[in-house]
């Protein structure tokens, strides 16, 4: 929880105008805390919105004539702390609310504070709640808003990559896939997430991203890129034949062509092995993988 680093009594200062404005803010903040303790989502929403709006008035206001500038800065920082807590209250209440209420709270936070750090953290839950309320069709639109303000939000990038892939929008899928790979590899484990949960999430995101980008590169005959991404995908998609069969197929094709470019027997042998493994999996193009293996093996046997 966000801690307010000041005494509420300190908000009550000499100037009647400022005292009234800040007393209202202090009272709203105290009522918000009470609503949070009662888990009263409706009141949390109302009071959080009020607190955020009041706090912003103080933050952007000018110090009264004759008022100490440093003291005014402290009051403005106090207001900023209350604004942050208001954002937190919307986020935290949404996590335990019914899906429909949670969607409303997340939407309120997004409308009021689209760059809130709690919204960045909350999009994963927001997407789940949208799906639970039958509003899954809205998720890509929400994800677009998310990446506009949080370019490295992996949950939103995952949504947009998968949507583009499902619609055969290969350029778009490739863009979001590469962004997702970079974002996940850059992120560290959040403090409130267990290592096991973090590892599962990373595996789910990276396996899909490496596979999609690798497949697109393979289809475009970008052999080095296909080889790099699909090799990275292999340990992550182990046991998933629907992904493994095509991945091994394109690894075979990529390494076959790389062997021709470099006159490398080792690459050709690898290509044959990948094709043989692909052929051993029951999937749509297993027969073609088997034919590829036969041709590659024969060529490798003839090489010195």
C-alpha cells in the first residue's frame, strides 16, 4: 500500500482558503481509507476519484501570497501522495471485486490516470475480467491503449501479437512478437510474484513469441532469423506437438539453406536431423518433412 508521508493535521494551515481546500482533501482521504477497509467498492470508486481530482488541484495550484515556498512544495507532495494512493485504491479493490465491478474500476483508473503504475501492473487482471464478463472482443482495443502508454507491457503485447497472428497480419505479428521478446527479457521478477509463477509466465510469453516470429521469418526465407528464434523456442515448447512439428520443419529448411550458403556439412546434417524429428510428429506436413529428411540426408552423405 502507498504510504502517505505526512500528518493529515499538517494539511490544516493558516490561510482560510488553503485550509478549507486541504481539509476537504484530508477528509476525503480518510473516508477513502475507511471504504477500503470495508471493501466497499462503490465508495472506493467515488472517493478515489474525488481524492485524485482534489489532489491535482493542490498539485497545480499556486502558493497563496506570502506563503512559504518550501512549505507549499511539501503540501503539493502530500497531495501527490494522496493522488497515488487513490490510484492504488482503485487497483487493489479491483483485484478482489467481482469481474463486472473490477472492469468498471479498471476503466475508471484508465480514464483518470492512463499512465498510472498501478494500471501498468493491472492490465493482466483487466484482460481476464473483460473475458469473464463476456467482453473479450474489447481486449485488443484496451491492449492498444496499454502499449501507447506502456510500450513494454508484456501482457498487452502478448494480446496484440496473438490477435495479429490469428488474422494472418504477419508484419504486425512480427513487430509485436519482437517487442514482446525484448520486453520479457528485460523485465525482472516483480516482488509480489513467486519465482514459479514468474517462470511460468515468462515461458508462456517467450515460447509463443519466439515461435510466431520464427515461423514468420521461416516463411519469408529469412533463414538466420528463423534459425535463431526457433532454436530459442524449442526448449520452451517441448511437449507441444502442434508447435514443435512446424518449428522443427522450418529449422530443417532454414539450416538446409544456410548449409548451401556456407558449404557447411554440419549445418546440412543438422537440417536433416530437424526434418527427421519433425517427420516423427503427427502433424499436417509430417510427410513433407520426411521427404525433406531423405533428400538432406542423401546430400549430406555425399559431402566430404
